[in-house]
C-alpha cells in the first residue's frame, strides 16, 4: 500500500459501545497502516495491542505537542510547544520533573484513603436523585458532578467556581467547536486558574494545589498543572460512569456479576475500561527513523494509536468484542502505557468502584427511560460517551 493510498481515521460508529468497524479490519490485515491527516500530513495508524504498547513504551516516539498532527478535523492546525507545566505534551526530562512532583499525590494508598469521601459524595447525589424522583438524566444528576466535585476538592477549587470551570472544560473537549471559541475558553480557564494559584499562595488550604505552592514551581507552571488535572478529572471518569451504566443496563447478566461482590466490582471496572475505551486514540511522533511492524516510520511522521482497537484485539483478549466481567482484563491500555500512563488512573478506579454499586444498590430497578437508539452519543467530542442518559426507576423500593 503506497502512501498515496492512505486511509483516513475511521470515526463512524454503528453501535453505542463498539469502536468503528473499520478498525477491526485494519487490525487484522494491516495493524500499521498509512494514514492521511486533515492538515495534509502523511502518517500512520496503529491498531494492534502489541504495536500500541510498543509505540507508547518507545522513547523514540515523542508526545511533544509541537511535533504532532491530530487525526480528526479538530486537529488541522500545526501544534505549538506545550506551556510550562503541561507535562502530558512533553518528553523527559521535562516530563519527568513535573510528573515526579505529582506522583506522591496519586498513589494507590492515597486514592484509597479518599474512598470514604467519594462514597459520601456519591451518596449525597443519590439522595438528591431519590428525593426528586424519576425520571432523571443520569449524566446531569450523577455521573458528571461526582468526578467534578472530587477533583475540585482535591485541587482546592472553590465551590462557586466549579460550574464555570465545567462549562469551559466542555467547550474545550468538543470536536465541533470553532478554534476561536476554544481559545477563548482556554484563556478564560487559564486566567481563573492563575487567580486560584495566587489565592493559594496567599492563604494555603488543605488541598493539592496549596501543597504544590511549596515546591519550586512558578505561578504559570502551577496554573497549567491545575488546568490539566482539572480538565482530565472532569471528563474522562464522568463518561466512563455514564457509558458504563448504559452498557450495564443493556447487559443485565453483566450487571448481576458486578453486584455479586467487591472482587467482582474491581474486575468489572477493569473490563468496562477495556471494553468502552472512552479515550479513543493517542498520538506520537517519530524523533528518528523507526521500524515498526514491518514498516519504516520516518523522522517527523505522526503515529496515531487506536486505544479502542488495541483494547478489542482478540490476539490479546479472547472474544474481545464481548463484555465479560469475569475476564481478567489486565494489560488493557485504557490509561495508556509507558511513562505517560495516566497519572489519575487510581482515582478513576476508586470513583467507578464506588459509583456503579451505589447507583444500582439504591435503584435496583434502574432502567432506560428512552429507547437505546435515542440516547445521544458523544461522537462530537474528543472523549467518547453519552451527552445524556435518561433513566427511570420504581419508587418506594
């Protein structure tokens, strides 16, 4: 296949839970395929589990934003260098410095210590849902606010600022929003975060951002780190909670497994992460010529790695297109792999492990209030999920 025959990024979904069908064919026939990018760049698409992990673990592939090209229409502009503190778009040693400062804040032990608070927040929103009665939009009533409250409390964002941050974050994550609107939302969000950093320096409180003011980070670095953590904490877990609930409602046998015990909850969380893959892709750029899967990726060429395709690879996960909460899903790449593996993955796991059982324990008759085909999917967003999830339940249970 010559570069002139390059594919474009498959995006059309035919079912709510499965990635675009073309990805499976590519993974089987050509797991690294030439791909044309919206800005005219000629790069690659990787779809197999083994090659995705290989790219993410290879330091010859860079995460630097100024080098990359994005595979969607949202990415038709040249990248710019990451501002200080935005370490997810950096390579070592800059990435290492920032990540080291934050690693202690996101340990498994620290996140498990948060379990009680997360359960309290979850219980409070369920109380409100129960009091208001059915029907409800689960996204608005439950799955969006819980991660928002948790990450805002961790960072020390005042309650009166949270709704504003959430609205700005949503604008940034929409793939169909004009570039100028995204810049405006980004600028506003950054300005509010800088104000918050200055407030923490003047009067530290018991939160992560205040703790970081005692490091050698300057105000710009702190604001960018806060912005990055807030954006990540608002969107990804919220969509896993919503889309995961949708999937469990569609597969009651799997819901029964989830509700059968704590061990099954943890295993179920991992399987839902694998099966749903709400972060559909990541991108890396070759810093030198690299042979990958029998192809030569040349210096400067961007490689898009399909997280969704890798997590459905039957060579790694037998019967991969089926949701099976009895499966041991270790090795999935829903949180990435290598030095850039998601820093907040343990927090996401705790929120999901608290959220799913509490929701179904409170409302055992929970069901969709509309036909499954009427649930609006987030195909217009960088993070996949549902815009709304209308549900109902029997009162007085």
